[in-house]
C-alpha cells in the first residue's frame, strides 16, 4: 500500500494528521493507498515556502524558467506508460484512456514552453507628444489548484505549466480519491530540480481546500470539480480577494438530426457517453434525436452500448473500466432507478454488473434510458457514469431551446450533414465547448477550456491565452522623459 505524503519546499513531508482515507483500485476493490487528510498546518507550510520562493523565481528570466518545463516534458514522455498505469489503477479508466489523458497533459507543458513569446507586453509611443505607454505582464505570486478525481494526470496541467512559466509559484491539491498519480509525477518534478518551494503538493480534502481558500499568501485559485463545490470555492475565494476560476459539472447533450451519418454518429456518441465510464466533464449524457433520426439512432446506440467490453483497464481488449468506487456505483444505479420511476425505459440496463475475476469492482455496464422527460430529476442530474439518457423533439429549434434551458453548459454537440443547421447551432447554443460531428469537443492546449452557465464560475478560462491572462497581472506604465 502506498503511503501518500506531501511535497513542500522540495522535500517529501510527512503529514501532520492522523486522519486518512483509503484509496481503492476501483476494478479490484483492493485498498492501494491512504490519503492523509492534511489541513491548515501543511497548507501554511506550502504557502510560506512558495511565497519565499516567489521573488527569485519571478526574477529568473522566462527563457530560463521554461528550461525546467522542457525537462519536465521529457520526463513525462519517458514515463508515459508508467504514469498511465498508475492512473488506471487508482482511477479505473482503460490504459489507452490514461495514455490519451497524459498526451493532453504533455501538450499543455509544450504550449507553456512558448511563454517567452506569449507573455510579452505592449507599447504605444506618443500617446501624447513625448509620452509612451507600456503594458507589462507580471506574475501574481503564489497560485493554487484544487483538482477532481477524473483526470488525475491531465487537469493539474491545465494550470501548473502556465503558472510556473509566467513566474508564479504553485501548490497543487490533488483529489483525495486519486493521490497516487500526482505523487508519481512529483517524483519526476523532484528530478527536474526546480528551485526550493517553486512547486508544492499538499494532500487532503475539505480542510486542505478551506485552508487554501483562506490563506493570505495565496493570490489565485483554480478549481475543477462538481458545480456544488465550484460555487462554494468561487464565493469563498472571491470573498478573500483572490483571483478565482472554478470549473463545474456537466450534462452534455448531443443533438442528432435525421441527415446525420448514423453509423458514424452512433459510434462517436457511444465513445463519448461510455469512454472513461462516462466520468468525463465532456461526456455526452443526453442524446436528443430530432424527427426521423429517432429509430435508426436508437437501434445503433443500443447495439453499441450492449456490445462494449467492460473490465479492468489494464487488461487487453477492455473498452470501458469501472466507475470510481462502490459508492459511485450505488449512486449511478440509484439514478437509473429514479429514471425508471419517472417513466424512462431502460433499453439497455447496466445495473448489477459483475466482471469475472473482478467481483469486488465498481462496474456498471453502459445503460440507455429512453423517453427521459424535460424537468425530470434524471434530466437535471449529472450522473457521472456510463448512462446515456435519450429524448426526442421535432425540430432543431426545439432541441436548441431544450439544451439552453438546462443549468449546465459545458459541451453541446450536433450531428448533421447540413451546414445551415450547423451554423444555426453554433450561433445559438449556450455551451463553452461546441462540437459539430464531434463527440468530445475537447479544446487543444492552445485554446481556452471552460463551460458556460452552471458549468463555470469565473471569466478567464483554463489553457491557452486565458491561462496567461489568469496568471499575470497587467501593469500599465506611462512615461515622459
Ligand atoms: P468534487 O467537487 O467532489 O471534488 C473536487 C475537489 O474539491 C477535490 O479536490 C475535493 O477534495 C474538493 N472538495 C470536495 N468537496 C468539497 C467541499 N465540500 N469543500 C471544499 N472542497 C471540496 O468533484 P469530483 O467528484 O472529484 O469530480 C467530478 C466532478 O468534476 C464532476 O461534476 C465533473 O463534471 C467535474 N469536472 C468538471 C470539469 C470541467 O472542466 N468543467 C473537468 C473535470 C471534472
């Protein structure tokens, strides 16, 4: 069993708490680690170390700061398989999905390596005769990230490389459910040899988060997780005067028009709904068929759902792993029951799944719930499991209206062969990430990532130029000589 410790000021620091929670391999049910529930003491140590490191890290030329990131990128690539195995063990997704997750993490490090070009300021000469105006970008100081369980390797990298490259110092608090991935990645960070205190890790749950939200030395906070926690973090961090960005939950619709290529559509929707066992903030979880699209799509998606190979993500040929733990399995199964009670029909029912050799695993097979009603609990609730709810409307206008009436707005996709319908959808849909004939509209690292409405609290998003804007303050200097 792995003992999880903290990484503060370039040292592995034992937790000061005796409270731990167990981490299980969701496929085997085996306890594989214990996460210490650290709090104020450890956060204070990390924040002080990061604050002390800040002045000289800020003064380190940006072209030197990124040399550390080049080294980190190489180590992440060299250890790609090993990190991916750790992700699968603690998070449940397949080895292929874990590898794909780390490709995205590495891509963010690579983009941040362009920081010498990207964080330059602006100058205007003669804003009045002989007077020049300069805009400089300066780092903020100590920045922290609070991460969710579903992408233990990727999500910290929406932030860490940009925060460091722009000259900030940094603290990550991984999800207490999946602490092993960042522990492994910090063993690589240790090899990179950042100066003391530049990058730190504190493990824990609510107490650690609250200590981060309240710590006076921490200037900016990024959060990814459920909407309930996102709202709490956004409010409390803002009350404490911090710059904050909080990415929340999702219930992503896909609208299928009758002129879509049904074979491609059903394959892509199945991959989106059941990939990572539906535990992706960009997973499609509502399929809205329009007019005649209903029959052919329903038949094909049911076929794709019932033939998916479910098992341990490290075994060959497995297409879908378990959900994160037995509590989550129970919750997903209860929500399927709620849907049935509300009048939806389970065309494919994944409840009661056991996988030979992994009887203790938290497996739920792909599930299709048809005839879900707008306004029902199953329509409103983010299930975060391999459950695709289906709805039917008569026009693309109705589908757009239904989509925009939902509290979440993380992703919405349309499948069609009509350019006109695609343009209308792109123009009218209220979602942060929009897909046209795409199942998972995940932006590359050089584009901003973030949702709309109940899926996002803040203004500047993750990745790309937004990350540089988030991690720098713009200073204006006006000079006359
Ligand atoms: P979560 O909100 O339970 O936990 C996320 C983080 O917040 C963890 O580090 C946890 O320790 C902390 N936390 C949890 N409850 C807290 C509380 N009451 N007070 C203070 N801190 C608290 O989310 P999760 O279950 O780890 O992740 C799944 C959720 O994340 C889903 O809703 C999913 O849609 C969302 N998600 C969103 C995005 C996005 O980009 N919008 C990406 C990935 C995941």
